[in-house]
């Protein structure tokens, strides 16, 4: 006699457990595997809007910066790039209200800048910009490092919630190569590295 009852369902390799993780993948395993992917290091910056945007005499808001390794090009036509921000971080909250922002691609000799802006729990970024060589972007108003490998100014086109992060897609308003020599600063296996 043939068994005509349906076979038990086979768990999908992407099935989620109660914790929300793909079956068989822990935070530590995922982090360890992703650490083998070398990533460029950038400084994401924006200026807080003034407290009273209708008052031309109101002081400008504070400049804010954060180190990121998840920055990438998305499209050439139109020119789009994205950055991945931890949901609820100061930069995520700021870019939810401020559509203009900038990115400076860090050179291998700018490890100290990456470390400075990666500090957790800071109250103000004002002192972090002190003693750095930067100019204010004409299109974004955000700080741009004068000795970066490249700089971009962007305007947010889309925000996408993705797990515990927000993907901020921006239209590139300016893209410049200041002429700084040297290689990029990389992040690999949990440490800042140099090419070669």
C-alpha cells in the first residue's frame, strides 16, 4: 500500500528562529564571517538644523560625525550611494530630519580620525572636529576633510529599515578627489589596516 500522506515540511535554510536569526547562525558566527570582508573606512558627517529654521539669526546646529565601513555606490545614473546606520544611533536620528550629509573617504594615515569618531557614548562632537583640517561643503553644509582620499555630498532619497540598521540612500550632489596621496584605510578582522 502506498503512503499518500504529505511529506513533513523540510525546514528552509533561511527559516527564522524565535530570535529572528537565520537557522543555525549566531551573532558571533555572522560577525566572524563578515570580519573577513575588508571594507573601506569613511567619516559620515552632517550639520544639525538650527533650532528655529524660520529665524535667520538662529545659530546653526552642531556638526556631527561617525565612522562607517558600510558605504557603497548604488547607481551611476542617477548617481546614488548608501550608508548603513545602526537604528536609533545619533546619525540615524539626525539623517531622519536632515536630508543633507557628506562622506569623507579616509586615507591610511587617518586611523586616529576613524578611532575618534567611533567612540561610543559621547555627548558632543564639537571637540572631535577640533584640530582637524576640514571645509564646509557648499551643497550639504556638512564638514568635509580636506586631506581625505575622496569626498561626497549627498541628499537623502530613501530610507530603508533593514533589521537593526537603516539603509540611507542618497543622491550624490558632489564627488571630489582632493589629490591626497596614499592608500585607503581598511577595516579587516576587527582592526584598521593598510593596503599591502
